[in-house]
């Protein structure tokens, strides 16, 4: 017995038929823009370009968990995107999530959002000098401080999940990959610095970032720099044990 659970942003009610047909449409059409643990495709539908993320089929124990007491990644993505927008932080407009179950167990889940074109992402800090990226880093630090002051914590705060558009000299940051987030809990100095461990860039760039972040939140700048560099080094030292060629900065 197959059933589905769909929550749809009212602005996109006209896409309901497309969304319900995703199990057959997704494998047959659409343009792949990311293929990895999950698969992301772009579709042109009714004058809109939409982004559809198909989550990897969960293991049996997670099928049970997602069908009883735990929200699926697709559902969390939709909820957290909606919460970000309500708090005036940017993310591609959430359209819907849909889950398909068989005999009560979650088998397929999709998160659908409006497709956006961006000017860049934080991955670009892997190259170049501090002077090449100084304004970007300073504005990103202030944005992050505002995010944390609003009690929002993205648990996978990594360069591929932070994109931006540039208007004149102002960077407008967007968060993606939203299924692991925390809301309405204070973000102290240590938690913040640990959150920065996945960022890319040279130690000089990270030092500027930590200094500007601490300044924006009226925290101890020296402690913020020290903790940020410590957590960053440990993360990348451990990561290189799995992938020896990995580096947050290549100059």
C-alpha cells in the first residue's frame, strides 16, 4: 500500500500535479546539477525553473524512524527554509516537500525549491590572497554574526552550502542544504568557533573572519581567533587521514 505526504507553499499551488508525479518524472527528465549522496535536478515547469533534491533511500531503521518519530530530511529542509525566510535570511524560496511511503515506511523523499543563479560561493576562498577577498570575508563575518545573534545555527556550515549574490558592493548570502539546523538556541563563543571548522581559506583569512565576527558580537577577539584556528586545524588534520589531498587552502 503506497501513500504520500505533501506540504506545499501556497504560492506554488499550481505545481501540485508536477510534484505528485515526481517518482516517475525525476528519473526520466530534468537536468542533473549535482550527483552524490543525494541527486539534484533542475526542471522547467509552468514558466519556473525549479530545483528538486531527491534524498538517498534511507536504511530500514531510518525508514522506520522517519515514518514514526523523526522528520525526514526533505521535511526538515522545507521547514527550516521557511523559518529562515520568516527571519529575513535568504535561501532559495521553498516550494514543497513530498514523501512517499510503502506499508507505512518512507521510501522516497523530495525537497523542491525555486532555482537561483548565484555570483559565487565561499569555496572561492580556497585560492587567492587575503586582499583578494577581504571585503567578502568581512561581510560574511558580519552576516554570520547576525545569523547567530538570531539564534540560528547551520550545523554543516561549509563553503558549498554558503552562496552569494553581489549587488554593487554588497554581498547577499544564501544558505542551502538545510536539513541540519538549530533554531532558538543561543550560540556562544565556543559553539560558534566550532561551527567554523569546515570553512575554507588561509589562516590569515580565518583570522580576519574570526576577528570581524567577534567584533560584531562584542566577544573577545583574541579568544575567538584562537578557538577558530584550533578547531579548524583539528578538523582538517582529521579529514586528511581519510583524504590525504584535502586542503582548505591551495594558495
